[in-house]
C-alpha cells in the first residue's frame, strides 16, 4: 500500500528536524547545510503525504455517513471530490518518490556533429543548434558557444556549447543520440529528398573537484586557428588541442583569441567527457537490470527523424509523431517532444519500482 511506503520518508523528515535543532549540529555549518538540503528535498513529498493521509481519513469518515438520512447526500457529494483528489495525490506522490538524477540540476555541455550526408548534415547541425538556442531562450537559459567548426556550405561540422540555467540537464539529456533529417537540399536540382544524419552528445558540466586530471596525462598542442576565412580566423597561435593520454580523448578549442581561454574551455569539455565516460561505465555495470526496467537508453541509436517535405518530426523511442516540424524548429518548441519523453521515462520507473 502506498501509505505504508511513505512512512520511511516521513520518519526521516522528522528525524532531520530533531537533528537540525541539536546543539552539536547547529555549531557545525557544513553538517547543518548538508542536513538542511536533505530535508528541503523531502519537504514537498512529506507535505503531499500528509495531505494524502488526511484525504484518506476524510473519505473514510464520509463513507460512514452514507447511510445517514440527514448527512448521506452531503457525504456522497464530498466523495465525488475526495476520491479523484486521492487518485491525483497518488500519482504526484509516486513521481516525488522516484530517485532523482543527481545531474538534473547541472549546466550542460551540448555537442553537435555532422555525420553522414556531407554538406547537408553540416547545414542541419546549424539548423538544430539554432532551434536549441531558441528553446534555451524560451526557458530562460544562457547559451555560450565554446567551440565551433563552420562548414563552407553553411552550418557547422561541429559546434560545442555550454548551456546554463535551471534544470538544463533534466530536459536536454533526452536529446543525446543520432538525429536524422530528410529534405531536398538547396543544391538538389532534381528535387530529390536526401537523408543525412548528425549526432548530439549531452554531458553535465562538472566541478573541478569531481574530475582530477594529472598534468602528466595530458598532451597539449598549440596551433594556428582554422576557419572559413575573414574574421573567423585568428592569425596567432591561439588554438589549443588537448589529448588525454589514458583515454585517447582529444578536445580542440579555437573560438577565443586568447590561448589561455581556449585551454580553459577545452579542459571544461574534456572533464565533461571524462565524467560522461564514468557515467556510462556505471550504467554498463547494471545494464541488464536497467534494460529490463526502463530500456537501454542507448545514446548512440537513432532517436529522431526530421522529415521536411511532410512537416513531420518523429521520436522513435516513444513512437511520437507530430506534423509540426516547422513550428517546433522555428520556435524552439522542444517541450512538445521532451514532455512526452519525460512522462514515458517516469512511467517506466514507477512500474519498475512497483509503486
């Protein structure tokens, strides 16, 4: 019964209240902050739990009055309101009881790369990055381009950006994978639809203390920036390429005129990739169990198709199809896709947890 499963959360909340008033805790700022944070995370759930228990009691009291000649009709009306409220509270509580992804509140490093399709893939990298930028604006997030490699035909062979704001990773983490585009390129004289693909990687930004890198594990090369010409090319040796020798990960940054700033941004991307690698290793350890519960979540698989002739956008993970491609891309309306993905993910976890 759900009411029984709520007991440990309520007990822990009450225990935290006692601990936070204890003299040895109030004098320890670090411990007090840690406990306060834990209690704060439980507050909404405990509030809903109390409302849930109160609603159950009110329903039981109303049912006892159903046979009463004077109060029966009033009790019946109360039940019409209380029973749907109880169902609603149950669903809200189930979601609040789910373990929270510790990365959800982090800023995010977003990497888009052109794949199969040549120039058309690079152009779509630019299109999708522009749509993500509009989405970020809608949600009040800030976008900082960390590195880019423009394509001569337009768009980018690669673009890396840091996106800052509330709950960035919690939403953008569903964007990782292969994105396929179907449309008639501007250079196609026969009007034929071409298919191309790009990859999107989504990584939480990490603090310096979380990922330790020894200087002797790095090979740092300084070189002249490359670009499409004009102002996009730096004439000094400011571009930086960092190779992490133990893993072979290579990060290049050339967008800044300062060698120091390019190195700083390249290190930030390197740490995010190493953190992502650690996350994937942890996931792999419990892959069989996780696959049975919530699916594999394979980030390398094709996740979405953008079909321009049909104005159709399809997400293959939840068989979602919307004939609003132009509106979604033009307005950055990705919540129309991300919200169903979140709901599907939560439903699978609730089912796996037996709630």
